[in-house]
C-alpha cells in the first residue's frame, strides 16, 4: 500500500510541473503592456524627462536668494607694523567666518530661463510618447509576424496531409495498374517538399518569437505563442476622423511645437546679454584679526561679530560681439525649429494618408482572397476526382495543391496585412 502511494506521488510530481509550464499565450495588448514595461527606448526617454525636470528646478532656484557659508584664514608676513607686509590686510592674522545671502535682483523679472526649461521638459515628455508609439509600431509588426508564421505553419501541415493523401492515391492506383510509377515519384517529391515547408514554417515562427520576445520579456525566451485575432477588429474609421485624431494627439508635432517655444525663449535669454545685472549681497559673521566674537585687550575692546551689505550693478559695455552672435544663433535656432515643425506636420499627413490607403486596399482585398481560396479548394477537389477517374495527370493535381497552398497563405497574409495597417493607423491616431 505504501509503495503504491509513493508511486502515485512520484507520478504527480512528474506531471504537475508539465501542467504549470504550459506555453504562454500573449495577446496584442499584453505585448504592448510588456513592451512599455521592459522597452529600453521608453526608459531612456523617461530619464531624459527627469533630467529636463531637474533643469527646470535649477532654473527656478537660480531666481531665488542663495545662502552660503564663507570660511577663510589669511596669514600675512609681519614687518613690524600692525597690518604686516600687505597693506590690503589689517593684520598679520585675518579670520573670515561669514554667512552670505546673495540675490540677483533682476532675475525676478527675467522669466525666460524658467520658461525655456519648462518648454524643454515638455519636449522631453512628448518624446516619451514618441518612443512609446514607435515601440508600439514595432511590437505590432513583430506580433503579427508571429501570427502570420503560425497560420502559414498550419497551412503547411494541411498541405502535408494533402500530399500524403495524394501519395496514397497514386500508390493504390499504381498497384491497380491505372497509373505509371512516375505519378508515385511525383507525389513523393511533392510530399518531401511539403515536409521541408513545415520545417521552414516552424523556423519562421521561432525567429519571429525571438524578435518579439526581446521586446516584451526581461530575459530571453521564446516559449510562448500569440492569440489569433486576425478575424477580429473594428472597421476602418472615416478619414476625416482619423486626421482629426492624429493632428490632435501626434507627439512628433507636439515635440516640434514645444521646440519652437524653447527656441523663442532661447532668443529672449540671449538678449539678456545687453541688460545690466544687479546683485544684492548681505554678510553676517566675523572679519577680524582674532577668531572671537569680541576682542578684549587692555588697550582695546572691540566687537567682531556683525554684518555688512553691498549692491553691485554690472553694465555690459563691450564683449567683441559675443552677445550679438548669441542672438543671431538663437534666431537661427528659431528658424530651424519652425522648419522641423513644418516637416513634422507634413510627415504626419503623409504617413496618415499612406497608412489609410494601405488599410483600405487590404480591407477591400479580403473578400477577393476568400473567394480565391474557395475556388482553389474546389479546384483541388475536382482535380483529384478527375485524376481518380483517369481524366487528369499527376502534374495537374500537384499544380492544384500548390495553388491552394498559395491561396491559403495569401488569404492569411491579407487578413494580417489589414490588421497591421489598422493597428498602424491606430498608433498614428493615438488609439493604440
């Protein structure tokens, strides 16, 4: 009894892991979600956004007062006088222990640096969306490449069974003396070709899985399959609706538009070079010949701890045309940013028109491909009947089988083509 129980436990131990390791089935939405999680392009774009945010924080902080601690000891060579060798010092020993508050007063009204940093952050955020959509487009292509390969594999298996059936027919008819041995040879050659087609189809599935697996898994794996949704999906939206969505949500255009704003603020910042700067400094601490709050000597009592303030006005006079060059450079950047915006808008319209046309043609061809598949199926059936009746040759049967295989693949390719075109259109309009 105990031995039977142990054998049962061992059997369960062997079978349970196999059940737990069933192949993972990925849907398109699963693939997109995983790609956003593990895609290095998006992670890099997010890091650029964080960097831009810190630039904005630093630009805002530059307009606020700063506090620093100044610690200094100065030793001067003595020469028999109280101040020593250097007359600029008031003693042989000088101690500076001060807290300094500094404010660039005019920065309170100069906001272009902050606005420029905010525009740069907006550009970085838009580029995150650009990276996401680019990754989505790649995932869509790889996902449906697997789906097409899986359907082709199923078609090759069907063709293999048809070739086996035809070989069986030729062998039986040869035994009955109805056909020559050449028909059997032709059927065997066709069967071997179908076997190679199955191997190639499996290889294509493996390669397509590897390409997508790199994007959607944190480590290398290809033990998964994709859900077949080629028969599902919404109809093609009207072109004006697609154009409106694409124009409103396209991140490339948004990034270009924010780049134009950034270039405008660059121009304002460059013009600050013609304006004066007004600095306000407040010092509190010790600046004395003795490191003490008070100096107590028989001949002198002095308070060392105190404060002072200063106002500095710097007026730019001459810098060999550097400011004018910076302004000219900023104006050129403005022109370049405007050109980039125009190009982004044109590119969007071109990509949208191409994707919409592709989806329209793919949708229109599905019914025709379905009809061709039905006709090819009927043609093979009739050709086999004619062959068995002695009215058709083996070459005609093989040709009908090849035509049917091509029709099956063409129909599946047409379905996948429409799904890819529709998905790419959804990427452009922000629906995916």
